[in-house]
């Protein structure tokens, strides 16, 4: 009898576990993407903000975004033929929808072929004309300057009555200068064929080029006035980086810096967490100076956050120990001195902070550099400036 009761108890526990995990596995909550649309985005709202152009405006009934217990998200689209489509999405996709609803509302009146409308595209261009047809695939527009034009609807940010238009900037795209901070690299890779020129203080010129979606090579040199070519500094570098998850990037590389008969080599590994607009990077490097290996590694801690469409706040920090020989001499007599040499190891924290002003192709970094562990620390620090041109 006890064995039977025990078996019944085990079965009940198993059934309860199955019910619990089944219930939680499918737990979902419909979320509000933006207060202007609520938890259900209907066909009128879809057309008003041009949200889901993969589906015909006539077939689209509505859409919802669901959040699951494991913090995953799904987009559920309802069509007129009773078809339901479920799509896995992420927070970045939800933010894009929210931004379109927040910043851009279309006031196009269906079937209106008389009033001129301004069509804003995601590349920043604007085409003005009368709309002949408007579908989820394309917009046929008749312009006085260029005639009939077919515009892919996916590329449209906003359609607005030209008579009441108030020129607005487009939705801020992803930060195009996310692969580096002031000088230190992030683990966010550039796409194949992208590159940039950088000029620091108008004295240090360099270039970097992405030979693949994961690998970047570069190099540079100094142009110090009054110094011979052999006295100028030079460097070469390489970086390899991969996106591991939606918000985590991992990379590594090497840098060789030389001047006259001296050289410094550094191999490093870096990890970046966040998006292209808001991220932090932790790095560790180890290498050599001339013919001696470094006794301790060097650490970097960098971060950037985008505060507006064209401005980011940045900080770049280098932390490590510096070892050098300190010679002290003492006078024993007017003609005799006693000197002793001691090896001194000091911890130093070099900090750079400031602003980045940027467009798609050009950026300017303005900041200040300080050694926070130095006895000669002063505020705000040594001014820093660089210019970067993307290609």
C-alpha cells in the first residue's frame, strides 16, 4: 500500500512539473511599442507610420509584439485571409518601430493625386511630387523636375503634404564611427570595404581598411615639423573582431610602433558590450619594449554613449604599471659622489574624455588627457583633437 501511494505521489509531482513548465514556456505578454498605438497596431496605424511594408496594405489587419518569460520577443502579424505570421525579433527592431512612430507620421490622403507631397528617404534625400499610386512595394510619384519616379516603399521614412511641411531630420541611423574610441579600438568590426583616415593633432596620420567583415589592417606615421624622415614615428596594426551575440563583440589584434632604433609591440584582446550607439569595451594587452618583455599587462576601459543625432560622449582609459631605473647621487665630498640605482614600479592611469561630433563620413573628437595618478595632475587636462574621414 505504501508503494502504491509513493508511486501516485511521484506521478502527481511529475504532472505538476509538466503543467508548470508548459505554462511558463508559453507565457507571453503583449507590450506597448509606443503610446500612440497601444498593444494592437491596426491597419490605419500601419499605413500612417509605414511600419510593416512586407505586407500588402489591403491584406494587413493588425500586429502585436509579445514578450516571453525568457526575455525573447515575437512579432505577430494578422492578415485578412486569417493567416497569422509569427516572427522572432529583438529589442533593436522594437526600437526602430518605436522611433518611426515617435518621429514620423505620414499625412498622405489615400487616392490624392492633386496635392504635392514630400517623400523623405532613409538616405536623407527628399523627392517632391504628386503621388499616382501608393502600395507597400512602391510609390509612383510624378515630379516636375525629374518626371515619373518609382520609389521603394521600404526606403521611405515619411510622406508629408508639401504645403504644410516642416523639414525634419531623419531617424538617427546607427553610429558610423563605432569601431574606435579616441585611439583605442572597440571590438565592433567594420564591414568589408569600409575604412577611414585619422589625423591626430595634425601631426599623426593613419588609415585603416576592412579587408573582410572581420579583419581590419592599418598603419600610420608622424609628420613632426623640423624632424628628418628617419626620426619620425610609424606604426602598423591589425584587428580581427566578431559579433558573438546581439550585444556582445569579441576581438583581438596587434600593434607595432617604432621610432628610430626603438620599437614597441603590443598584442591585445578586447570585448565590447552594447550597441553601436552605447557601448563599453574592456581590453588587455601584453608585449615588449625594444628587446625586453613587459613585466605586467596593460588594461584599457573605454566607453561611448550617443546623446544626440550627431554627438557622443566618450572616455578612453589606459591602466598599467611602469617600471624604470631611478638614479640618486649623493655628494660625499666636493670631488666625490655616491650614486645608487633603484628599480621603481609605478601604477599609472591615463584618462581621456570628451565629445565626438560626427556625420556619416566625418567626425571630430575633442577631449582632454590626464594621468590621474600623477602628482602633476591638473584640470581639465591636455587638450586632444582628431579628425576622421570615412571612405
